[in-house]
């Protein structure tokens, strides 16, 4: 899998974390750099760990599904992307009552935003030669976008949130289609 594709997958996965960072940034009364760093670290770490778990599950099944792994990759990426797009239309007013500085809230948000990365990790086990590079990119890009997202949220609030998730979903669906086309035309 080429570097650009891995980076695009990382950006697509990071959009959930970015959107939540924007929302939580709008919640802080007194936003400090430590708040943004803490959120970015949690989101980046969880986004990097979940694909490793998914990949380990995928490695065990690789020999049984290699003949149709491109269909599985397409299906998982299309599902995750579609789910992100659908979730962008949900009303998320309950998040305003959360305290993003609370450790339990931060852990919950980190897991919730990285569940999709678990499924993508399964896909990566079928397609990627260097899982270490892929998860590093996913973690670093999520960290950077989450950090920036907190400050964007403080400045602009919810204005971009739904659009961000739609963009991330479309990127993942596009990558799934690309994988399928490449395999079917090879």
C-alpha cells in the first residue's frame, strides 16, 4: 500500500477525533495548552493502538481470506466511512454537558473515536507491509488534528463538526473503492 493511501486513511480516521476535539474545545471556559495536549495524546494513542489490535486479528485469518481480501477491505472501509457520514447528521447536544478534563470522559471519548480504527486495522493486516509505519501515521496525524481541533473548537464552535465527519467518511469510502478497482483491474 502506498504512503499516500496510508496518510489518507490516517486523515480519514482522524476526522472523528478532530470533530470531537472541535466540540470539546468549544466547551472549555479556560482553555490551556495542557488540555489540548492531553486530548491529542489520548486520541492519538488510542487511534494507533486500535489498528494494531485489529491487525492482529486479521493476521490470524489472512491465509483463509486472501482470495477475497480486497472485497473485505472495500466493505470495511465503505462501512466505516458510511457510518461516519451517517453519524455526522446525528444531534450531539449531550456532549455540551461533558467535562473533557475528566479522565473517565477522556478515556470514553478516546475509545469511542477509535473503534473505527479497529476495523481499519483488520484491513491493514491484509494490505500493508509495514504496520508500524501505518499506525505511526494514524497516531501522529490524529494527535496533530486533535490538538488543532481543540483550538478550532474554542474559536469556531460546532460550525465545522458535521462537515469534518462527512469528509472523513468520503475519504475512507474512496480508498475502499480505489483498493477494489486496483485489484479487479490488475
